[in-house]
C-alpha cells in the first residue's frame, strides 16, 4: 500500500467511551481517552529508530514521521514537527499545577501528549508523545 503523508480534510471521528474501549487496549484507553501518561522510558517507541510513519493509535491518521523524531532524553518519543499543521490540535492545559500545552489528534480527539518550547531547530518545539498514543508503520 502506498504511504501518503498528506492529510486531506477528514471527517472528525466521534465515538463513545464504550466504543473506544472495544477498540483500544486498557493502556491506550487510559492515555488517549483519559489523558493519562505512560511512565518515562517504558513506552514501546521511545527508542524506535526505524524509518516510517507514526499514526494515531486510535484512528490511524498519520501524525509524525521518523525523520522528525529526535532524542530528547525525556523518556517519551519526541518530535520537532508533525506531518501537517492540521493533523493535531493544541489546547492549554493547567492541570497538575503546570502551564502546559496539550496536543490531541485533530481527527479523533485522542490525547497524544504535550508540546514544549525547548525543542531543536528549526521549529524549537518538542512534541512529547506517549508511545501508547501512536501506531508505528515501518517503511
Ligand atoms: Zn486519532
């Protein structure tokens, strides 16, 4: 199957929690639907260096590519740019006594992680993403 990185305008996906529970593992459900965070250095994709595309673990839309992944040392998969500006959405997050910017899948609303302003050039951004929110497809 030919891989395309373009993300044309998509219908938003809306499902109930019960419907998501049927599709997702308990860990995926906790992270993506309840805004959980996997423990640092425990995720399956932290040290993944293969070439390929990281899709949303819930709706399978392409979100990140391996050429924008970098070693942040944070313990979570880190990217400096998503596949397109409209693939993800950013939301102010003031929980846990911190001012952070949460990022979610623009298509299905799944919680992905947070974006921080301490990433590498050229964007200066660090998208800190849970492995549990991603499905990797090797090239
Ligand atoms: Zn999604």
